C-alpha cells in the first residue's frame, strides 16, 4: 500500500505544489499526518529540527495527485480507518475569533494542555477520560490560480474543522486542476463545536486510510459536500458566520432540487422541519458551517 508520509510537508495549497504521491481512483492508500507545532515539543529531543520544519500551521503530508482527475469533475475522498498517535495537545493563546482581545487579554489568559491518548480515550486528568472522536481538519484540493495557507477553507475545501470529516464519511470537492492535488492534515483526536481554543480540539497525528473516486461535477455544486451512512451535508465558510449558514442552506436547497425531486419552495419548507446546522469552528479567518439532512427523510433515489 502506498503512503503519504511526513517527509515533505506543505503549509499552503496551490497549483504549483509538486506532487509527492500518485494514486489511481479506487486505490486505497495511507496518509501519515503531522501534529501541529505546540507545547508537546518542549521536551522533545528533536525540538529545534521540528520547530524549523513546522514553520506554519496545519501541515499536509505532501501533495497527492489523483490520476485522471480533471477540471470540471468532483473528487470523492472516502475516509477509512484512523489510527491516532498516543499524544496530543490543546492551546489557547489568550485571544481568537471566539474570545477576541483587541484591547487586551480576553480575561481567560493563555493556557495549554498536553495529553496522553490511550485505548480510545483522551486522558484529560486522573479523574477524567474523554472518548476520542477523531477527525481530519484539512482535506482540500488546489484551485487553478491561487494559493491558500492551510488556515483557510473555501470552495476548494481546506481547513474545514468539521467533526463529520471522519471514518465513514466522503468529502466531495470540485476539481480545478489536473490531478486535483489533494492535501490532507490537521488531525484532531476530538473537537468541540467552535474549536474555541484555536489549537484544537485535541491536536494530534494519525495514520488514515483514504480512497478517492472521480465523478462529473453536479451543475448546482459550488461548495464542498459531505456524505455518510446517515446524512447528506453541505458546507460553507465565510465571515460573519451568518453568511456561511446562508450559503450552506442555499447549497442544500439546490441539492434537494436537483437530486431528490423537490421544487425549490418545497425544499425550503422541508428544511424548515428537518434541517440540522451548526458552526463547527469560529476561530479561523473564515468560519465553517455544516448543514445536514438525515437520509431517513429523503425520497429514494
């Protein structure tokens, strides 16, 4: 099985990133993700080397070229088993989008915590163990004419920080360049809504199994979509968060209209009864929203 390793890290997604792995549609491969720079490095024997290597946030493990991918298609990134590293951390620097500090400290102050991850639990303290809920923060493809640091997310995917991007989910991304140029990283062992610490959730590393497929891009699809066994989901990223919600809602209405036989008005009324939606991160340059519909309410296709 081929593996995307931590040997070459990218901190931006762009069309000039040199591919480090070539895969075929339907081929299962493994991605070994790199944990973000943080307080876990303080006692690390290779601290100086790693601090230089981790020059920015949310590194992706190279750049993955999917053979046959062309502009106008959609790449479907299927997420398989995730094996989490045994260490993680979270950190709040004292101010971010969730707790601004424009005129001084937020009142919370700077804090961090390094944790052991063992037997499916985050060992928060002697008294508290929190179950892991692993997720990939960054899954994105290159746009044709722009480069984006991995702090950002948008129509190309990128730094989603959406908890549903996990085992059993499929991430649908519009392809803009040959090979798609897929970037994967920013593993979290767990993350609460809002990602309020800024560094996590629990930042960690992992080994994750991935399979990619190609399909024609739906005419109404502009933003990334997610699917799993129970839900169909639309995503959007914007600031303010209200704009992200509106865009995710619009995308869901168009999906229901195109694929499930709803008229536009009926889709809107339908979503008024069954829509599930929330802001999953509130700290990046743009905020992430996911809108969901349970498959049990959808007509059979």
